[in-house]
C-alpha cells in the first residue's frame, strides 16, 4: 500500500497538468463506478491523473491511482486491497489497465456491494462493451467515452486560447454568428493542416517522431485491444493489418466491396465483416451506412477513424476532400449519427436525420439550396455554407 501511495504522489507532483478535457465536466462524479473508455493513445491515463490532481492533494489518503499491471495483484485480490484502502480512509480508487487483472468486472461488483463509501473510476479499451459482456456491471456503472483532441482543444493546447464548445444546431443554424464570435480572437483555419496531420492524439507533445508513435499505437491496438482482449488468434494479425491498409488506399467516395476485400486478404465475407466490426469498436475504422439501410449490418462506405491515421497508412497524394470528410465524421462521432443521404449521390450525407450536407475542399458543381455545404475554401458567405473547421468545436 505504501509503495502505491508513493507512486501516486510522484505521478501527481511530477506529471504535467494537462488540458482539462471537455469530458471532465460531462461526467457525473457522484456515481460510484465510472468507466472511461477510449482508443489507445487518446490520454486516458492522463485524464485519471488530472482528475486526481484537480480534486485531491498529492498525499491525500482519500485517492489512489493504480496501474493494475502491478505484480502484487497476482497474489492479492483487488477486493481485499479495496477493503484495506477504505479502512485507511480511502474513498476513490483510480484503476488503469483493468484488462490486465483477471475477472476485474466480478471484483468490481463485489466492491460495489461490500464498500458503499468507495468510488471506482477505471479506464477501459474502446472495444469493451459492458452491455454485452456484463449486463449486471453495466447496470451499476456509468461508462463515458474519451475521444482524442478536438480541433478546439488542439488550438487551446497550442496557444492557450479558450474557445467555446458548440452544439450541432449552433453550427447549422447560427453559422455566421458563431463564426464571427470565434474569429474575433483566432482564425481556426490556420490550425487545420497541423491538426489533420498530428492534432488528434496528445503524444504530439512528446519529443519523439509523431508518425512512429502513431504507428506503434495502431499496432498496439491490434495486438492488445483486439488480439488479447477480444481473444483473437495471433495468425489473424496480418489479415487485420492488411485490411486496414487496403481500406486506406480506397479511391474517394468508394462503395465498400466486401467480396473484393475478402479475396485480397484470403478469407470469407463474413470474416471481413467481423473484422470491420472489431476495428470499428476500436475506433480504427468508421463505417458509414445509408439512410434507408436501418437493418443492414453492412456499411456502404468505410473511413479511417481519424484524419491522423492517413499519414501512416495512405500512399501517394491524399484526396483533400476525403481527408476533410474523415475529419468531419470523426468530430461528429461524439454524440451524432451520420449516414449517406441518397442512393443517387455518395457525396451527400445526413446528420442526425435532419441536416443534409456535402463535404468538400471547395464547391464543385452548381450550388443547390436543398443541402448544406461544408467547405474549406471558396465563398463561405453564402447561405447554408459552413467552414469545415467549425465542426472541430463540437467538444
């Protein structure tokens, strides 16, 4: 126990206070079991430590951060440790890497019933689904998703300017007003290129090559989050990596061709669809369905999970409009649904069932009043025309 408290104190005193993420204000911190899900590399550990740093003194006996890869937990149960922690005045356990502790979910439930004053906040892989894996724990736990940095958070981190978060309705119906408000202090368009290249993950702050960090993170997602947590066979790793690579090379606005992908990675159509589901859960891929395919499990199109992934997966010159669509879909993924709006046009998308929009670097073809245009360049003063960067303010 003393060793763990010393480690906790050291991490709080020597770690750098990070940007307060939007999620920090969205969580109901009165809940007794709180899960923080997220893709590998988005800053879940930093999030836990920031919470401790903001709400407890470094030496407070009330809060303790533990990485569950500690060797002592191979012989001591978490339930017994939690009991000792509570008897010593503890009330909040911050538990990292819970998948490394066998039967963690069963012991969480025991702790919940045995120690009514104890709060557990834990991190989990994005592939975890408590509703399917443990409905009993899901009934007593509140699980939240930590996304990577939004464009708004990236700008705040880069120059310290605090900018407002916007609702989707703000963006779609009050465009001129919110653009004027934001551009009084900053021009977000100046950050777009850097954000698309390296803004989503916090490890761009580390003094190491970002692309190598990202490649390592992507491979760890496959090797740990999918193979280990989902208990897939090691021999499937090559096929998963090849599938991601092939999807990254698709031409703009390409329909998903499951048969072709199955042939190229030498497996069945059913297996390809399972891989896509696993990779979607891990936020590596982002499926897009058609509006009228409500019961279909087969997406119409597949995008990468965030624009930074293009830099380690795509070859040659990337189509700018496709990169921008990846950005918009990624920023919308926190609380919004997006689908292909029309069978006649793969370039027209529908957001939350009410906003048809076309996403391009600049307007191609004639202007139509039946849709919104999300553009990077060109005349952004026309009605229903929205600058692309504005979608980076959703969280």
